[in-house]
């Protein structure tokens, strides 16, 4: 799958999953909050029921004539009685809890009014530890539900995403088939034209410098380069590479010579600054694709009478032109396939994409800087 | 230290003796249920301060309306006459009375 398809699928899945899961998380949170509150209310009802029990026992104690009044105790419940001024009278609480300072989140509290005031008590405070088991169960169920929903929506989203990008995939596949067919059909005529130009030049020296023949040569070489790029793309960069030591300066000079007719047509001033004996271990075709694309771009997008500067040093290859340049917005996308910053010239927008693939394949570093109407500078470091 | 304890004990005993002489002696003679009266005050007024004020009102002006007991109570027991003690003495006696029957002292854990 192409990276643009992947990006579209990831974008779609992100938006779909985030929005769906947010909605689900909200619904789950509401369900959890309401159910938890319901469970706490149930526990509080039990507490209030026990409080009414204690209250009736307090009434019995108040009526008792015994000298020893046993304070009522309920299982798992602590209680205390307070007078009208909310002063502690008696109780089973470990500490004398103030009525207005109950903030223990692990406990449920209830304050019940006592009227008439048996044993002088106006308020009965009942306290119980929250039974956490049903709440923990609820939390676990909610989490499991969320997890299942996430998996379900992720799978559903993946299938929907497939449907969503299907038209894009089809159009890209159609374009690839077209390129394959076109490449196949271009091969023979281009080779024939170039061979015949060479034959005509060798047969008739007068014809060699004619304008018409030069134009045919330029057009044929441009076509030939496009063919080479398309053939490279067709193989999807996955062919057997024959790594050999290539003197890069020599190759640059050869390719400049190859494109000299094109450069001459634009009246470009070519400046070469090439250190000798710079050898790279690289597949020849890869090196050719890099040099051809960078040089042909620098010629193609240059101004008439502009400059082309090429430098080869121990660690870098620099190709700089004084052409139309690339605007800042397009600079971030310029390495993508079929992306063209300037449509004034012909091309498919695959040159820099191929350069980027080769550079990445060998672990080199590619840097492109540009200013509109001033020129572009491409630096490859190895 | 011993002297202080002795003095304090003496004061308390003499105060309770005053209460016995001023109030409870008559209650016992007339068989008036003191504890029951205290519980009725407790049932209505809850706090010691409120009870003290209510008792003081009654003791200064003993009538059926200021009494905590129901009207039927006075069919069996006589209405008390004014004691003629000053407010401070009355308050001291009321406090002693409440201490004597204090419900907190009788409450226990199982």
C-alpha cells in the first residue's frame, strides 16, 4: 500500500476512533456515575434502616430505669448521639467526630434527627464503610465493555477505512498500470530515435550542428530520462542491485556532457567544482538516477541564461540552480511521488521521489533549500 | 496535694448536702420521682444549658405552665412552693441535680 493511502487510512481511523471512543467514554462514564450513585444510595438506605433501629433502641433506653444503659450496637455500623448544640454525648465511633467535619470518602454517613430527644440526643450519626465490591465489579465491567467496544470499533473502522480508500487505491493502481504500459511502449521508439541521431551525426558532419537535429536530440534525451525514471518506478525500487565502486565526480561530468545540449538550449552557465577520486560504493543505476534527476531538474527549472553549480566533495554532492525555486508551502511535500511544485515544465513529479528513495536506501542525508525566483540547492551527504 | 483534694472533696460533699437539704429531701418525702423529671427535661430540652434555663424558670415561678410535668402529675403530687433562693444558688443546685442524674454516667458499651 502506498504511503498516501496509509496516511489517509490512519487519518480516517484516528478521526473515526477518537470521536467514537470519546462518545462511548462519555456514555460509559455517565452509566458508571449513575450506577455507582445507585449502589451508594442502596447502601445508604440500609444505613438509614439500621439508624431507625438504633433510634427505637434509644427510646427503650430512655425509658429504662436501669443504672447500666447498654448503648445499641449494629453490625458493621458505627454510631454516635449528639445534643441540640451538636455536642457529642455517646457513641461507638473511634473518635469523637464533629457532625460538620465528615469528609472520609471511604465511608457513608447519615445524620438522623431524634425528636423527642431520647437520652438528650437530638441527632444520631450513623457511619458505615462503603462496600467496595459492587463498585469494583461495576468498574471492571465498564472497563471490559470499553475494551470490547474499542476492539469492535477498531475492526469496524479498519473495514470502513478500506472502503473509504478503495477509490483512491483503484485510481493509483490504474495509474501504475498506465505507466507500466506506457514505459513498455516507449522503450523501442526512444532507443531507435537516439541510435539514428548518432548515425546521422556520424554519417553527415554538416548535419551535426543543425538546430533541428539538436532539438530532436534534446527531446529524445528528455524522453529517455523519463523512460528510465518510469522503468525504475515500475520495478518499485526492488531489483537486484550490483554495488560497485563508482567515481562520482566522473559520473557527474559524464551526465553533464549528456545534458549539455539541454543546458546550451537554455544558455546556462555551468560551473563544476569536482574533487577527483571521490569513490562511492553504490549501484550504478541508482547513482545515475540521482545525478540525472538532480541535473535535469536544475536545467529544466532554471531561467534562460541562469547558472548551474555542481560540487562534489569528500562527503557531499551539491546541485544548485538559479531557477524558479520552490515555495515554502510545497517544500515539505516535494519528495512525495507525483508531487510537482511547478507545473510550467513537463514531468510526472517522480524525480525527487526517486532521489529520496535512493538516498534513504543508502542511508545518505538529503537536504533541499529553496527560495522562490532565486533558486534551489540540493545537498546529499554520505 | 492531699490538702487540695480534701478541700475540694469537702466542698463537693457540702454542696451535695445543700442540694439534698434544699431540694431532694422534700422530693423524697413527697415521693416525687426526681429521675423521671430529669428525663422529661432531657427529652424536651436536650442540652444542659437549655435544661438549666427551663428549671430555673420553673423554680423561680413554679406553675403548671412552667413545669415540665403534665397537669395530671399535679393531681397526685403537690405543686411546689417558691424556695426563695437567689439565682446563683438555684443555678448551683440545678447543676448538682443534673450531675446526679447525668445520663452519660449510665451509658456503657456492651
